[in-house]
C-alpha cells in the first residue's frame, strides 16, 4: 500500500474510532432508527448537488445502501441503545474484517493463506471470550448479550457492503465520494419505515421538536465525517486494493474507540473483555504482518 493511501486509512481509523462515542451521544436525544434516517438525509443533501452520479447500475446503489448503511447502522445503533458500551462495540464490530475474508473467499474466490487462517482463528477465539464475558460488568451495568449479538450482525452487514464495493469497482475508475453520496439516498426511507414501526410517531415527533445542539452536532459528525469522509475514503481504498489487504486495518479502530469511551464515558472492561480484545487484535497483526514473517522464517536455514 502506498504511503499516501496508508495515511488515508489511518485517517479513516481515527474518524471511525470517535464515531462510536458520537453515536452514544446521538441516541440520548434521538431514537436509533430515526438517528439513522437523519444521518443519511444530511449525508445526501445538499452534497448530491455537488456530485454527478457515477455510471453504476441502480442495483449496486441499492445493495450498498441496504448493507453497509441500513443493515450495519440499524443493528449498531440498536446495540448501543440497549446498553452495548461504545468502546466494546468498536472492538466487536471489527469482526467485519474476518466476515469479509470469508465472504470474499466464497463470492470473489480470493485465495486464503496460512497466516490469514491463523488470524481468523485468533479473532474467533477473542470473540468467544467476549461473548462468554457478557455477564461481566462494563460501564457499571451488565453487558447485554442482545447488544453483543446485534453488533455481530452489524459487522456481517458491513462485510456484505465490502463485497458490494469490490463488485462495483468492475465498472472502472469513478469518484468514490460521489458514489457514497448518491448511495446515501437509499437508507432514509428504510430507516424512517423502521422508526415508524419500532419507535412510533410520538417518539419521532418528540425527538424532532426537542433537538439539542449536542444532538445536531452528533448527526452532523455522523453524516459528514463518518459517512462522507470515512466511507468515501474507505470505498476508494477497497476499490484499489484486494479486500484481504484493506479490511484488516479497521481492527485498529478499537484503539481509538476504547480510549474515547474511557475518556468520555468512563467505560471500563473486565479481564475477559481485555483478553478477548487482545486476541482479536493479535488476529489483525497476524493477518497484516503474518505473510512477511512466515516468508522470513521459511527462508532461514
């Protein structure tokens, strides 16, 4: 990966790491599904007036919007809403990297290597430990198993969106930010439908008539930083490099997410959470650096 692209990947990591604390702030004043609708409405308007829609079939806009946007954030916002600590959510969500590897192997026929298998097994062990620790105390309350499961579903939705991104790249070079902007037209209606169904008209009216400065700032960050900047750069990187080289870097997001959760909300994790997180991060290191290490070892007499 070129140094410029590596710097862009690190910028995405920082933006997305802070994103989890912002979500926790946002759902205080706005129900989760309504927050999703506001996020993508603000991401689409007025930005789409500045960008021409890339020549990509409509089905790919729909696929991208329904997986990486609606699926991922409907589950993630709900997970944090039911009590999933923001820092731990940032950690568990990065299992998307390994869901992506599995889907890429099946759908895109990308080959697996020994170090990737080792990284996957380490990450799975870490997720099992975190799951076992669901009754441990985190942020002064029991970590809900429902929140853990919803976060895993969010990770799977993100992984599906990563595969869509790779398939979209077959249409040649394009403005990735423009694609993300126009794909942001897809999520608002599904989110509004989910909000009416799950949260009800009264909750929607109550939230919209009592918007605070903090809530508006949270929605703006989610729309412009996490969505337009973050996913614009992410789509650019996913279109230029093999999936198994880009996806693992997002496992660095928890370093920012856990630190932000601790500084802003005083979130603390139990020993099993830390052990599981360490295994998950070790899986990333094995995935990213395992191949050159294995080559060095095999070349030694």
